């Protein structure tokens, strides 16, 4: 480039534009700034194309190298802008189980939020921070940890608990748990619905399934463990898996065993043990 006022002005404008976009992305990341970078890249390529067309032969290799580098940067910026602008449909999971306890008892167990990690394998901690607020910490695929704040949006004792994450505090998620009397008055039917957006989209979902963390199966396992805690007071495993699932570092589990005499007596008093079950015990 020759030392003309127009060339100096163009060089200064490019530098100011790059610094402004960088400061904006570092200060408050937003797709709009990524698209501004794409626009700047297009301007750079236009100037380089003009330079190639009007080239006098000096420094031709440097101009070609600059054009190739700018093309690669444009492709990277375009990919970043498109992937962060695209609206992803949230994933919705549902699962149902029946627990041999009354709706009020089951509701009370689930309403104790700080107890949720005792049966939800992916949760590390739930901490109540206010009358309707809580802070959640969970394990994500590939050893990552995610945290967010949530608020309880509906709380109907014995019937419904609903929640949603606070915007801007982490993973966007919401859900509800319904408690219905089971047919014939035999326990409580629990129906859980979860909605969340996977950070990596379909690729992340496929990778999670490959590493044994398929979301639907995970929710089914969580409900199975909740049923065991509600009905027996602990998570039960078979002697075939004495350490639980070490690969996923799950919480300690207790071995399956016959009921003790005092446990049998308590079930007899409440009329929850028929003759066939007593014979097996």
C-alpha cells in the first residue's frame, strides 16, 4: 500500500473496527457483534480483491497469503455467528412411575429440594436460597459442571411442583412434577416433565448417549431410585454390582437384603404386607 491519505485512513478504520468488535465481544457477548465481524471480513476481502486486481507485481505473495488468511477468518466468523444465532428447540423429557405412598407423602419428599441429589445421579448439590429460589449444581457430559439458579413457579401441596431457571444464570430449563392418586387408591402416580436446551445441540445429545448419559434413560433411572427411597428409605442394588456404577461416580447404594423383623412388623401394622409377600420374606 502506498502512503496516501486514503490508504492510511482505510488502515486506521480497519484497526478501529477490529478493536471495537473485540471489546464488545469480551464485554457483552452477543450474536450481533459476531455478525459485525462477518461484515468487516467482507470489507477486508473486497479491499484485498481490489488490491489483487490492481496489483503492480510487488509483494504479490504477501497479498495472496493475506487473502487466504482473511478467507479462513471469514469462514470461522460466519460459523460462529450462525451457530450462536440459530434458535434451538428445547428438549422435552417425560417419565412416569407409581409409588406406594400417598400423594402428600410423595409431594413432601420431592419438595425437600436439598434431598434431590440422593436419587438424581447428575445432581451434585441443590441449595435453597429463598422462599421460592434455589441454586443447582450438576454434572454435564465429558466431565463438565454446570450451575444455575431456579425459581418455583407453582407449588400446590400434594398435587404439583413447577419450576424454571432464572434467565442468564446458566442452562435454560424448566419442568413440573404432577402427583395423582393411582387407580384404586394404590399409591401415587408421579409424572415428571423436563424441558431444557442442550448447549451442543444434536451433536451433544448424540455424544451424551454414546457415553451412557442418554437423557431419557437418566430420567427413568432417577425416578426408579426415587421410588426405592420413598418405599424403602434407601436406594437398592443387587449383589452383582457391589460398587454401583463407578464409571458415572454415582452415590453409594445399599445391597438388597431380606426385611428385618422390626421392618416386617411395621408393615404388618400398616396392613401393607400380604400373606404371599410375608412367606417370601
